[in-house]
C-alpha cells in the first residue's frame, strides 16, 4: 500500500506540490486564528448568589437563606448542578449550567428566579449576584505595603483608590480586597446605663439610622429666584454620633455618648493573609 502511494506521488508531482502548499497555508492560518491562553478556561458556566445574614449561625443561614434559594434555583432552565454553602452570617449558592450556555443569558435567568424567591427570605435580606467571572478568573494578586502606614490606612487606600483604578481596566470584572483592617464606627454600649435610662440596643440602632440621612424639602421662590430646601444629616465624625439624641429623660435629652462609648476601630476579621511569611 505504501509502495503504491509513493509510486503514485512520483508520477504526479504537480498534485503533490499543490497539496503541500495547501497544507502549509492551512497550518499558518490555523496558528494565526487559534486563541492562546496561559490558563485555558475549561470550567462550566456558573452563577454565584451571595447573601449576607449578619450574626446568624450556619444552621439558621441554611434554613432561612440557603435552602429556599437553592430549591428555587433547581427550576432554572439549563442548570445542571446547584450547590449551597452556609457559613456564619453568609450564604453562597453556586448554579452550574450546561456546557455552551451563554453566561449573560444564565445570569438573567437566575436573576428572574431570584426576584420570585426573595419574598421567602427574612425581611431586610437582599441576595446579590457574584461577578460575571469563571472559576479560573482569578488572574493576578498584588500586595500594598508601607512602613509608614498602618494596616487600616493601607486597606483604606486599597478600597477607595487602587481598587477603582484597576476596575477600569479592560476585562476586569471585580477587584477583591483581602487583609488589613476595615475602618468602622463602633458603638460600645454600657449595659448599666442602658438599664438606668430604659434604653435598648434596638433603640440605639434605630436612632443612628434615623440620624444618618438627608431630608429633602421643597422649593421657595423669592424675587424671581428659586431656592431648594434641603436638610443635611449624614454622620461624618465621631462627634456627630455622640450628639445623637436617644430620648428625653425628665426634661433632659439623653445623648448617645451618655450610654455608650463611640470610637473608630477595625471590623471583625474572618481570616488572614500573609506575604513572604511576614503577615
């Protein structure tokens, strides 16, 4: 068989030359058109639902958040696997779709079913969709270091400056921050003072919420000039928090500073990261 092929090739050099040129041209065209990737994305299309339920145990999160959402996502068209994970104060739902499913079509279907199932969740709980990235979408890590700044200042720099600059780059769907200390206002209530004034923690929470908002009014026209009435009430400092009035006690206002200590401090850390073993 091989001898016949060789003999036929020797008697038809023109056809062999044309076939060789065609194969070379096809190979060059394939090299130019074939996409290259350092880490090929072989994962299935997936959509992540992230829900926060602050302060609740994993079993409560499982019963009130994860199970209702996971059972509702089973009906999403072209979904093959639905996985739920319940942690302290956090719920994750992973919906994996059939191969070839458009990721944006999948996200729109999940969002549609999510709108119907949100009514089954506790009041004030709002699930959100994760970024439109795949399982191998984590492409780069960097560290913000300085010997002249604290971990709190470095985290603030990352969250409010560096992160937004990187998010503008083409192809970036999310810049996730890990490590450092997230700055927050902390209200440390004194139980004895609360008992003396008859104030509960819920009263403090509601007072802070009501005091941290702007109020819109109406417009006033004076001498052919229109003025907009607008009440400013956002909290901007520790002093603003200290001056919040909780109630009137025997004709004297009870301020937040009278029953609690207000300070700046780090948020609770649920993990850690280190660089070269230096923390």
